[in-house]
C-alpha cells in the first residue's frame, strides 16, 4: 500500500474555499459560528473556537452541537467532489479544541439524496415565524428518523396533545428561568444585531420578531428582541407543525458532535422538501431540564435539540463569515 493511500488523498487546493464555505453554512447557537479549520495536504482538522462559546455553555455542549453540524456540511461538500470523507472524532484527547480530522478516500458519485441536501444548503434557514400549513411530504418523517439513526442519534416525534402539553410546560419553565438569568440576557445582547448591521455573525433583526409568539402550537422561543422593538420577523399562528426531539444515548462530547451532525442532516433533508425548522436549544441548556424533557415524554436517551417543522415561505439565510476567516491561525 503506497503512502498516499495510507495518508489519504490530497485535498484539492482549489476546492478548499468551497469546502469550508459549505461547512460554514451550518446552524449554530445565536449564529456564533464557533468553528475553525486547519487544512493540510491530506486532511482537514475541525477545531472549536472558545472565543465564540456562550458563557452559559460552560462545558461547550452547544458549541460542539454547532461544530458537529458544520462537520456534516463538510462531509457533504466532500461527497460532491466524488470522495468519501473519513472522519475521526476527538482524535487527540490532549487537544480539547480539536474535534475531528477528515481525510479523503476514493468513493462513488454522489447519491440523489445527497445532491438534494447539498442543493438545499443555500436556502436552509432556522425558521422563527409562523408556518404556512399543510401536511409534511409523504415519507419525510420516516426519512428524517433514518437520518438521525445514520448519525448515531434518534429523532422522536411528539404525536399526542398530552405529550406536547408536557413538553411545552417544561419549555416554558426553562424559559422563565433563563429570562431571570442575567448572563443569558447579556449573551442575547451580545449576539443580536440591529437593523442594517453588516455583521457576518449573530442573529439579525429581520430574523426575529419584536414580541413573543402567542401561538398555542409553538413552543416558547428565545426572546432576541428584549423589548427593544427592533425585530421585524412576522408573527402569527401556525396552521400545522410537527414537533420532534433529537436524542442521543449519552451526554458527552462525542454524543454532542453526533447530535450536531444528525441535526444538519435532518435540516438539509427537510429543506430539500421545502420544509423548515424552528430550533430550540434554550430549554436544554441545563441538565435538569434535559432530564425533565426525557422524563415527561418517557424518552430513551438524552434530549439535545427540540425541533418544530413545517412548510414556510423561503427567507434569506443569516450571514456567514467568509471561508478565509474560518482558517485557524
């Protein structure tokens, strides 16, 4: 076996910007984009960027969820070049910021479902307004559950009204606790952007509304406006949504990375069918509330992300940093 095969194929230099830009379109808490990459001849290393970690995320759980989502985007971009990504999670435990190494192997052409997910990257967005209504496409729910399983996670749908009521109660209590926590408020101030801002990170004013939603079908969303009256996203009642919980079978760093990869895979598959998701992480920032969600729904695992899915008008995605800014110094 020659050394090139042992070390992996050479990373095409003219494709690095494309690979990192695709990875960088991943969702992240507060649109912090807490990832960095180091590119060498035969591998791409993914690092966490602690300078972009929320202060109320001491263990970096949400940071790693976000980085896992970027990792799936990188994998998908590599597949579009006709290679198979070979991923090693947490390859060096002495380097806590190093989350994964990715090398290239020969592979078959991209499958149709992979191509559809890649095509949805530009218009995939976190949806904070009302849903347009109408049933989800046939087979999508099962397909999304298969996506989660493929990444080592589980996607459980909340089908009964009593289950939704229990979940909504936990979410509401978690939001009340967060609203009373000064650090949570200061983080929202730090990462929310005023109208006209040219920032390439954070949540822009057009992506959140100026007041809380009173829609009984929606879980309580994080308040990015904080009474400033600058949010401009539409509000109103949704005709129909599907609510789901993304679970892992553990609650450690590897599980958070797996959950992030599953999340982006689910979101891109849904977006390929013009279905979008509201993403709820605030209720799960504390272990106690993660436990309460699992207990209230009798779920066999640790809840990592709450989702509500539905059809919606396409809106522009939030800004992202250019690929050159994602490179590790």
